[in-house]
């Protein structure tokens, strides 16, 4: 009778996350700011869909403020990605 002896080695692999909890919170915050910017850009609905209202479509909120808020959200995302985790 042949006996085969197999040696098993238990390898414990520890994976370290690329981002820590603080980075992830910054990323979520940046995403929330961008969503707010997109909601500002979308605006509300018109009272009468058959009437084109220049003041609603080309308002300062939709043309100026919303893109600035979206860019601020993107800047927060960049900071969150490049922020080094604390050791």
C-alpha cells in the first residue's frame, strides 16, 4: 500500500485597502456635492410644458452655479484620491 503524505500550508493573506475610512468619507462627500450640482442644473419642472421660458432655462443657477458646484465636487474627489492615509 502506498501512502502519500501531503503537507498543507496555511497562508494568511492580509490585504491592505488603498483608501482608509477618511478617504472614503471624502469620496462620498464629493459624490453628494456633485449630485447636488446635477440637481441644481436640472431645476424644477415647468408649469406649462408647451411654453418656453427663457428665464427658467437660462437662469443663473443652471448656467453658472450648478457647474461650479459640480467642479467643486470633482475637486473634492481628487483630494480624496490623493490624500495619503494616516499610518
